[in-house]
C-alpha cells in the first residue's frame, strides 16, 4: 500500500482553490468553524486503486458531500472533476470584478482583511499552535480572494515612483506575500522573505499605523472641502500629538489620524487632493499645539482654511516662507489688524525681510517669526 501522506504544498493549493468552502457547487458549506474545521480531503480517483495524492486527484469537501461521493456514489468522478472547474470560474467571475471606486473595493476587502487580522492575533500571536495550524489555511483561502480582487483593481491604488510613497507598491508586495505564503508551510513566519505589509490594513481602514504627516496643509483643506460636499466631514482636530479628522462612512463615524499615512494618501488619491504644499502641516500642527499648551483658545476661521485662526479677537495667518518678501506679503492680502506668522524657522530672524516689515506697518499687520510667536502667545496667556 502507498503512503496516504498529502504534501503540504498540495494542501495549500487545495485550500486556496476551495476558498474555504465545500467544492460541491450545490453545497458550498463553510469549512471553518470557531474551534477548527470540518474539512475532508477526498480522492477523485480512489486512493486504494491509484495511491494518487496529487493535487489534481484531490478535492476538499464537507463530511456530508464526501460521504455522498465516496460511500453512496451520489456523484460520479466526472461530476467531482467538473466541480474544480466550476469553482475556478466562480472565483474569476466574483473576485475579478472591477470596481468604479476604491470605496466600493474597500467594502469587499475590509471584512476579509479583518478576519485575517483576527486569526493572526488570536492564534499566532497567542502561540496557540494547534488552532493556528488549522486556521492558517483559512488565511490562505482569504489571501487568494484578496489577490484576485487586487489584481483586477490595481488602477484604484495610489501610486508613486518612489516605492516607500506608493500604496500600489504595498499591494504588489502583498501579492508576492500571498504566493510565498501558499508555498511555505513549515517555515516560521519570521523566516519568510515577504512578510505581510501592514500598510494594507491602514489603506483599507482596518488598523491605523503611525507614520509621518503628509506635508501639504492645502491637500488636507481640499479633502475636507470635498468631504463636506458629500456630507461625510465631521471635524478636524489639530494642535495635538495625534492630529486627525473625523468622518462619516455610512452610519459609522471614523477617526482618520493624519500620521496614518497610507490611509490618508489613499484618500487624497481617491478625491484628487494632491496639491503643492505652501504650508507644512506638521509645522502648523506644532504651532497650534503650542497655543493649546498655553491654555489659549482659538478657532479656525474656516475648516477649508486651516492656516487661518481667530485668537483673542484677531485673525492669525500662518505661512511657510524661507524669507517673506514684501511682494509675497502683499499677495496674501491680510486683513487690517491681523497677525502673520512665518512657520519657517530655519532662517531665524531673517525669515522676514526688512521690506516686508515696512509694508506690514502701512497695512497695520503684525509680522512674527517663530521666536516672536512664542513670546506673543505667552503674553496673551
């Protein structure tokens, strides 16, 4: 008699093929349950006759369908072979769908990613090897779905020629991870070459990651403006250690942190909000954080213009110029009795030209370097 051992490589291919459901198209029973699985590996051409454990001669079934095929002879070998082809076509039809928007794709992808994250944290991180060995196959099935979905919708991903700034690059890394994950069963996760890119969970709103704040204040303002038009914008929170915007997605209210870079980058791409930066958002947040630290109240004059606040009855406008010239000041057209703060501090006291100071006097406008800004805030404390 031959060996009934089925190679791990063949097992992984079977799990990916099945997508975690009985391969009988008239059954499609979920093969995973809370405490394990009900998977049975059936030989299409009897193992007793062929001792054939090849992928082509195996299929995953639920116990009922396995019994109906093996013992009750309710299905022929030709029927079961056809199930493989039917499943392949079903997958291509369902998961190869091309979506019009990233938001539509997100609704399909997010639940799968969330399930994968739960399995990984519950069993792998908690060192529950028995259940991890079982549910790792669920990850394989889910990953195959995600791979097909992503390949059909690569055009929806934000991209940049620099890989570290590109969400598309993370998707391509994930596809490589899926292929390697299916091919490696016995190796430890840490020894795999392509690990799961956590940026994927950020992109699809599963789990935020702490990265860097995208520099353009103007891009954020444009995003807020467009979210407002769709009735999705709720609030912006600047001047703290974890700045964020709050939005509505359907009936849910969500917080998007401004250092959750892949997620925000994808939103900018979806809403066509990438514009040049005149005022660096991190510098603006720092200045507003300083005001809050001194217990001084302020309000944004408009959510669409985060560079302008109202503070103690005066308007304060933040700019970011290496050296503010008189012509640049005039182009700002600041209101009389307002304050202009240059956040660009690398040039010290020279960040505002003498000509600009002279023009500011005639306009009745106060110009402040960052050092002068600190002094001004402390005086009105």
